[in-house]
């Protein structure tokens, strides 16, 4: 995603489209969280100092005409798709409004398939495809689909398989992660090592560790500065959704469903009511502000010796405001 400044006309049409989702085309009343989400999206993603309030009604007919750029169309559909879980009910009526907008804008997005299945509680129909996308796009170190990602997943459940540890080079990988301790304090690599040590997580390559590709998730925590608490995980999902071009809704929707609606969609923690509209879409905007997509071939080893604060500045990552940090600390959602 990208943070862009909309014209007043574009913003008006945007608000009509978002309003259509949260009111199911004018058939339902919007919740306070949904109304706040419309305001937060305008303020944080589209630079509106005086955001418009949502108005109940259908999708605007001028949606495609107002947003001709394909990248902007995709971003709009993805933001609309984040709204149906916000009321914690996830009614199919709201999903259908997002689908109608995608047809108008000629957007094809896997996340909409997943959103429909979640709304209809058809979880098993989508889980294998979702897992495949994670292994192809989230786990690979190179940022491209590779056979090693699948073998890494296999090793995580069958570590006893003869020769697999050697084939994957896990002894060498473990040694590389342990060497991060020797880097100067404050560098990304040293912060990574301290993060694993502080949280008592096994580093990649060690017994019971997760595949190295999934360790990218921990790098996101460190760079974005969100805690590993459940509120922190939800904010981080928003951050990743804003940062990545490929996996935006793959990451955002499972987190919103499991940590706000309270539905057990996939293996992992579950909670209810953790969503905070302004903080969440601020996290999306922080990810969108980054000059680097961390899923597009970015590798820890090329940047491990760079001071973390310098790296954040290089990537144009906005720092927390005083008020924002205070709010995140109250939720235990920011790293120390």
C-alpha cells in the first residue's frame, strides 16, 4: 500500500465506498468502531486533516471513474475488505459490497475469496490455499517461491527425518544466528539476537525452532517496534498489510478475525475485541510509509550490522508520536 493525498472529490467517493461496506449498502447500522475506521483510513492513509463522516448508502457509481490507477484500486479494495470483521459479526452482506466494488474496479484479490469463506464459516475450504501462499511468499528467504521453504516446513514437524537437517544447512544457520550476539549493541543483528533471548524463543536452526522464513515475522516485530502481546500482534498484522504488495489481506484478515471477532479461523491465539480503529490504521499507514517491502527479497544478513534506528530512518518508517506511544504502552503493544 501507499500513503497518498486524495483530492476532495476522490475522498468524497472513497468515504461513500467505505460507508457502503459498513452499512451493507445502507441496510445496516454501523458500529462505533466502523465509523471510527472510516475516519482513521482517511486521516492516516489518505492525508485528510478534516476527514468526512460516514454516510449510509450504496456504492458510488463513479468508483471506477474516480480511481483509474490499478494500484490505487487494489489498495482501496484491500482497505474495504478489512472493514467487515470490525463489527465482530462479519455478515456476508458487507462482504458482498466489497465484492461488488472489486468487480467495478476490475480487481482480483485472493483475500476476497478468503473473506467470503470466513464469513460463511467455510474455513477448511481456504486453509490449504492460504498455507500454500504463506509458504510461497512469506517463508522464502529470497522473496520468491522456493523448494527449501516447503522442506523447512516439513522439518519443523519431522525433525527426525534422516539427513534433512543437513540438507537444509541448519547447523550453519544456527551458527550465523549465534554470531549476531557479537555485533555492536543497537545494530539490527544484535537486536535480533537480544529479542530471541529476551522472549526465550529458539533461534532458527536450533531444535524446536520455526523455519527461518517464518522468522521474518520476528524481524517485522523488531523493525516496526510492536510487542509480541496479542494487541501487538494485531497492530503488527496491520503494519505488514500496509507494507507488503503480495500478502496484504493474507496477513490482515486472519489476525482481525482471530483477535477481534473471536472466531477460531486458523491455529493460533484467539481473543475478542482487541481492534482499535485509529491505532490499527495508523499501523497500516506506518507499513505503507516504508520505502522497502520486507517480503520482496529483503534479507537480514545484508543489513545485520546497520544500527536499527539508522535502518528505520533509511526506510522512512514513521516514529510513534508521544500520544501514540502512550496508547500502545497502555495496551502492552510496544516493545521496550
